[in-house]
C-alpha cells in the first residue's frame, strides 16, 4: 500500500466513483483529499443475497428461433469448438476460408480462442468480427481469462490487456470488493475485443496442496470464503453482460492428479461434497451464474460407478439440476482431455455427455465424429430431438439474455482506449499491494 500513501489515493478514489457500484455502502462519505489508507469492510461475515429470477421473458422468441432451425443447426449449437490452426497448418489469425468451411459444415454454437489465435489487439477483434459474420446464428466467443497463470490474453504481452492476479491473491485480501473490481476490469476489456463468454470464475476449493492443476486459481481453501468471492464475480460479470462459467463441477480442488492427462478419482461421500466442494457452486448459482462447467472426475462413492461427472446423469441431472436447482447451461470441460479421450471415442463421449444432461460439448477430440455420433444417436433413438431442444432452449436463452443476437458487430472501435489503461492497471496494483 506504499504507493497509495504516496499520493495516488485521491485518483484511485475517483476511479472507484467512475466504476459504478464500487462503493458498498452509499452512506459512507468519501474524502478525496485524504491520504489515509482505504478502509475496507470485512465482508467475510456477509453472504450474498439470493437472486429471485423473474418469469422467462424470452420464451416466445426462443420458440420462434427454434422453429426456424434445421436439425443440423440444432446439433451444431451443442458444440463449442477451438480452431487453432488454418487449413495449411498456420496459426488461425483471420476468419479465412477454412474457418468459413468449418462454420458452414458444422454450424457450431460457439468458438473458444487461445493464445495461438492472438497476434495483436486489432487482429483479435477483427478475427472475432469476421468469425461472427460467418454464422447465421450468433456465436458464443469464449476465452479462459481467469487471471494468474490461466490468462490467454493477459499472459501475452503483445495483447496489451490488463493482467489480473491469481484468484488466491484476491481471496487473501478478505475484500470481496476487489473481486468485483478485477472482474469489472477484465469483463470490459474482453467485451472490447468482442468476447461474450469468459470461462470463469473457478469455484473449486483449494484443499489439496498436491493439486497439480488448481492451486492459486481458487479464491480460498475455506468453502464459504471461496463462495463469497465466486458470487461477487458472477454478479459483476452479469452486470457487465459477460457470460460467467462456474468451474469445475463437482469440484476439482481436492485432487492430486490431472484430468488433462488421465483418470481422476475423488473418494468423497456426499456429506463431504455438500459441506465443502458444493458450497461455492451453490453460492455462484444463487448469484445468477449463466453456465457451469463439468469436471471429468469420478466420484464413485456417490454415483456407484466409474463414469466421470461429465457423463453422469446422477451428477448433472440429480445433483446439479434437481438438487441445486441450476437452470442455466451445463458445459463440459474440454473433451480432448486425457480423462475422456483415453477411454471413449469422440462420438461416444459426446452422446454420453448429452444423455447425462450436458448442453454444450467443449472441444471434442474430433468434431466430425462427435457430430456424427449425435446424428446417429437421434436415428437410433438413443437421443431424441426434444432432448436436443431442451439444451437449445437454455443456450438460446443465454444468448438472448446477454444480447448476442442483437449485436451487429463484435468488439469496439475504441479498443485501444479501453484495454490496458492506466486506470485499470492502478486498480489491479491496489489489489496486489
């Protein structure tokens, strides 16, 4: 906080005022001439309010869109894909003929971009614009921008965006306002590029020091504290019209192996999951999360079988839908991870996940095989078109709610005036110091 004591605080307070919603108590008077450290409220004693959702205002429009869609379009909406390389093996940096062919052939519901797709800010915005222009149904444009080590844009210097600290750093401050501030910064910068979905926040609880994939990506080892920060991020993303994705359900925090590589088994009873792993997810759902990402982890002491959560009807329908009351989109973790592709073909994995209750298949090991698997399952009766329509209603509802159907162009003409600004960097400096 030394930088604040040396005269930066008046400007910082003005930034807080400009960022509407940053003051948690409207009765507090702010003295912009004060050189005292910012007094923060201990929010860990507070629980976020539960949101009461109104009746669905999108029902008629969803029906109209659904009735106009072909079966191929319906199946395509179930997939969120990555396109990292072009037809000649070069980096996919523009919406070229190869991208056009993929979208025309498979009609995906969205794409997720990675560092390989980013050369500079304007190129990235134009890639998103060009890709959106190729699809008759507006796309989810997703990215993993958690902060810390998982920041596809923030960890790429040429992209000039504000780099967020790890979630654990924010959690240790004990101030949920910092979670709101950081989330607001990155949501506004992502929107300037044309992204409409951030694969965040991580709702896992960091209870295993040997965990190879989670660690400081979580807000706390305490379930309630983690949940408070998760809920704050969800609410902020909603305020900024950015799609939030809670991950990795039912909880990847107490694992000592990596589902990117292979099998992951969590030997916990339901009571333990209810009191620890599920807590931040419940709080995030109550705060209005748009989506939940499933983990490819097995919980045999609960399900009684060796199916990963991604393919478990008990986990997705029984626990997440019925017991927790989640009505948003269920997205699988990447299906090209070892925990899936080492044991199931792309078509088997996709069909199993949709049967279990997932709505979107993220990054199948083979898009062609996965799409064919869904089509074959419809022909055989393993899946029904009404089951597909159930997922489409949830997908379309989020696209309508977040204004994706109403966007004429993706990204901002003022991109360079929005990303990586001095004001944004000062906010992050305040959090980390």
